[in-house]
């Protein structure tokens, strides 16, 4: 395989930079974080253009899900990095007196970040912010499936960030494979569980730690609600399903669980919301992203091909192949063994699964791989507690969808098949740091019984 142009030299340079100690200083870290802020502020229009080209994202959506996220994350890190870097004192047992203990965060070294195409700016820059805050050198490989954003990052980052410490390498699977053959101090991957396995086996060769931000099917439970709350819930469900990248979102709503008796009202309310937010029909769709490429377009359309699945469509179901648009589509009780209910949908199709009792949702979720996110719209505190204690997921959000992504105080990451490791805010800093245990002793007070000979010593506890 032909080597990526200058890869060995680039990695050598990044290792030298790390060795020099330059990236460890707080001022360097802050300067890079300020530079990221400047980069997004000065290039907002270019970012909107690139996202429009790659995904047809509306500028408001691009600001909300990409530019705004990066600005918030960089500002938060800028404000907090010095505090995060400080060693934390630990309390020691009297037995160890006199001594002091501290936990000292240290950078890992050279880290690789492989990102996904659905939020190609924020899912690239957000981990970079974490890696820089923690004092590492970085290689970022954006996804080849969002080529305008990938080339924007590759062309712009060198003008703002320290090129001796942060490099962007563009390319597809070949490039990823070559990068994975190298020795890294950490690999941070955002993508599918299938490729997650490839990443882990490559990392095993050098015992490289990995963070895997993967996907899966995120269920939404809709309990019985008073009318006014139901109205809000429906807006949040519609916004959470079709709003971010037309359903091409790892924490997007995959399907809804609802009691049978509420299904028809749910369908009617969702239809109204779709009409208001995204347009009445295929011909006048608005505010909706397109599917990223032909392959994914066919993949999503094929989920509807099975006659028993298409028979369950209660709204939508049409598409425009030329423009890679798929109408927001609702399905009522498609077969549970069909691909649409066994694979991550990652598109604008929304199955509704009816249950006799809403409590059955717990068993439904537990009989499937652990989700990245669960959403539950309910006012029943007992049911909330049951969900908390009896289900497992990367996150659980009550009475809203998707916005947990914005909460820097919450760790973002999966569990089980939806991945492991976490980031955002301080968690990003921790993900890219090693917490070194430091014990300081002096030379007073020797406890002689710790040393042999113990011949005449009796344990008398
Ligand atoms: P993907 O796994 O196909 O690709 C992700 C990255 O891996 C890309 O950079 C790609 O170049 C590289 N890659 C692809 N095949 C490879 C191979 N064989 N060897 C080495 N590298 C390879 O995922 P995707 O299509 O970009 O994204 C969709 C998936 O990502 C969904 O499952 C979604 O849920 C998940 N996702 C998760 C998060 C999260 O934060 N948890 C965010 C976005 C997307």
C-alpha cells in the first residue's frame, strides 16, 4: 500500500513537538482554544456553505448543531482548563503519615481522532478541543463522506492552530487503515459499531487505549400525558427525530414505544408537526437535510422495501432519488424482526411500536443491545425510577430529546454496543489525560515491622 504523503515525517514532527514539552503549558493550550474560537467565528459562512454542500443543512441547524457547539465547548475549556490541569490532593490514612498524595493529570502524547460525517464540524473539533486542553498533539481524520467539510478543516486548521502539534489528514478507508497501523497514545473514534471493532483490533497491537463513540437504536417512550404537555412532547419528538440531520444522528430518536390506545392520536399530532416544520409533501420539503450519499440513501429506502414494512407506513414513504431526499415517514407496528427494527435506521423513518402497558417498554429495551440514549416522556415518578434502575444506556433524558448533548456537565458516551469512554467538558479533558498517582514521602518515622526478620513477631489483631 502506498504511504500517505509524508505520514512518517508528519508523525515524527508531532512526536518531537510533544517531547519538547511545548503542548503541556497552560498558555499554549489556551492559545489553541482561542484559535479554534477564532477559526469558527471568522469562517462561519464557509462552514455553512460546506455543510450545505455535504448535507443540505440549513444555516440555523448548522449554527445550532455545529458552530454553536464548538464555540460553547471551546469557551468552556478556555475558562476551565487551568483548574482541570491542577493536581488534586488526596487524603491519606494515618498509617502513611508523614506523606502527601496527589492525582496529577498528564497528557497522553500523540492522539488520533477519526470522526463521522453527520456533524462533520462539531464531531471533529469537539474531540480536538478535549485533546488540546489535555496538552496532546493530534492527528484528525475527518470523514471522507462529508468532503466539503473535510477539505474546509484540512485547509483552515493550519492557518489558525499550531501546525507542529495539530495536523489534519484527509482520506477514506485506505487512509484510516494506514493511520491505524501507526502507534498512537490514544484513538478516539466516532462511527459505527462495525468499524469500532476494526479500530479496537488495530489498537490492540500497541495496547492503545480507545474511546469508541458508536451508535445504535435509541428508543423513545411516550407515556400518557395531559394535552398541554403532550403538545410540547410531540414538538420535541418531531424536532429530535427529523431536526438534527434528518434523523442521521447517533442520539436521534430511532423508534417510539407507546400504549396502543394512544397510537392514533400520536400519529395525528406528529403529522401536524411534520407539516408545520418540514412541509406538507415531498415536493415542498423544507428545513430538512438530505441523505449524505447514494449508498446511505439506498440503505434507508431499502428498509421500506419489505412489503410487510411498507404496509405499516401511515405517513410519508416517498423519496426523491436525484436530490437524495426522503420524506419524514411514520410506520405503525412494522414487524419486529424486519431490518427497520433490528438495524440502526439513521434516517428520517420513524417506527411506532405499540404496547399494552407502558411498563412493557422496559423489557422491550432490555431485550435489545444497550442504547446510546433513551428518551422518556412521562410525569410518573415511579416509572422514571424504574427506568433509571432497570435499564442501561449511555444517557437517559426525561421529557426532551437530543439536548443532553449540550450539557457539558454530563458525560457523553455509550455503554455496551453503543460504545465506551466519554467526553464533553471536563470529561473530554479526562479522556485525553492520564491521571498519574503521585505519593510524596520524606525520611522520618520508619515503621520497622514492615521489614524482616519477623521471626519473633506475632500477629495479634
Ligand atoms: P463509519 O464507522 O462508517 O465511519 C467512521 C470513520 O471510520 C470514517 O472516518 C471512516 O473513514 C472510517 N472507516 C470506515 N470504514 C473503515 C474501515 N474499514 N477501517 C478503518 N476506518 C474506517 O461511520 P459513519 O458512517 O461515519 O457514521 C455513522 C455511524 O456512526 C452510526 O452508527 C452512528 O450512530 C455513529 N455515530 C456515533 C456518534 C456518537 O457520538 N456516538 C456520532 C455520530 C455517528
